C-alpha cells in the first residue's frame, strides 16, 4: 500500500491529524476522485479509519502502530536518498 507516492503522502498527512477528502486533495494537489480511491484502498487495508462530522467524513491514521510504520518508511527513504549510512 505504501509503494504508491500518493498513498504515502496521504498517510504522512493522516499521521498528524484528521482531514476530509477536500483538504487532502488540496494539500497534495491531486484530484478529489483520485484521493477518494486511494483512501478507500487504505481503509480496506486497515491503515486508516474514519469518523463522521456532520456531512463530512474525516480520515486519520488508524493507530500509533500505523504512524510508526509511516515514520520508519520515510526515515528509511531519507537514508536511501541522502546517502546517509545505515544503522542497525
């Protein structure tokens, strides 16, 4: 699920708070229908959860474990891109 750049960007945002589809679309510059499709996949995979706020549906990372996975994936990518040495 995280191999897609759009889904990874969505998960990065959702790790820090709740967003509706319109806010996510504006934040990452991707059309709303595409964001909705990515969110549906992430939800089916159990990475995001939703709650209703009036007519809006708000999305967020499912829990602390998912947030930790996102952080580690991005730190790993940063090491790969920047050439920083690996550490075990």
